C-alpha cells in the first residue's frame, strides 16, 4: 500500500479501496491469530477513499453502503446544489468549517433524496459498540476456520487456494482465512454437483465459483447469530453425508 500510495502521489492518481468486507477486520485484536487478516487490510488509511458495506458484517438491512473520503471539499464542489433556493439547507456549512459542522448529505453526494440509512447503522453501533462487533466477527472467523479445518481433515475435499510460499502447514493455511472458505470435492463427478447437492439439503447455502478452471464452492460466513459449535456440527453432518 505504501508503494501504491507513492505511485499515486507521483502520477496524481486516486487510490480507492473496496473494503466491503475488509473494513470491519480493523476491529480485530492485534494477536497472532489475526496477523494475516490485519496484513490484508493494512494501509487502508493511505487511501483517498474507502467503500464499505454495512449490510454485510454490520448486519443492517440491504442497501446500506458507506463511502469514506478524504476529499470532502471535492464532493462539495461536484455535488453542491448551487442556485436553487428551495434546496437551501438550514446549516451554514463551509469547506473551512467542515471539521465542526456535519455537512448536509444534499450537497456532498449524488442523491438528493434518500432513506435514513444512517439510522440502523447508528443504532447497531451504539447497541453493540467496538467490543460487541469484535466478538461477533471473531465468532464468524472461528466458524470459517473451523469449516476450513473440517475440509483439510477430510480426505475427500480439498481446501483452496492450494498453499503457496514456504509455510504450507495446515495452521498457516487456516491463518489466512477470514470469512470465506473456498473448496472443492476431489472426485470430479461429485465436484460437478457439489453446490447443488449441498444446497439441496436446505441446511446450508454455498455459492458456486471457478478456481483454476474447475468448479469450486464457497462458504461465506456473514451473520451475527453464528454459534461456532452448533453451526460446525451442521456443516460436518452435511459434508460427511456427501
Ligand atoms: C458485496 C461486495 C460488493 C458489492 O457491494 P453491494 O453494496 O452489496 O452491492 C463489492 N465489492 C466487494 C468486495 C463485495 O464484497
């Protein structure tokens, strides 16, 4: 990120980060367990702008994106409703005082009318706070890593991506996992049907994808209700039945 930032500075480029899922990882404790995850979201603060999705790991209803920008003034220059008297807002925000006054959303973004999306975000942050979200995210990571370990320990399945680099131990592989678990069945015929058969149980839902030109399946853990032991039992039952 530092190297990219330097290039952006040199050539006048805008550095945007799509942190739909990654943003919340910054709430994790700085322990060895999460070292790789922290590396993955390192240097976010160097971006010009960051997009995040509250409707993913903050578990608010859909359609609740977050756009963070260092360049509020640019937003104001582009989106200011300049000369329609009926669009005047009561506040007297100016670019110079933006650190003190909350600017009207009417003048900094593309939408004029919008739902009060900030309300559920505010409510959930106020209700759970940093500690509450850390706990939720840790449970989700523990479930994802638990699923990955089931796959590693089972000779019929293959955890993806195949480990590269010097340390290819199971622990090293597990430590890379955040909330997505990519895998396939070693048996080609089963693998072609894997997603359909898992989803047909109606106990789990996985999505299909391709890896190295072959079908693969992915678990995406994203739910505050995760109970690691209870949910792992269900995953194990379904995978063993296959
Ligand atoms: C979900 C996701 C998107 C799409 O965002 P939506 O606001 O849900 O449409 C974009 N990028 C990444 C990395 C995502 O995970």
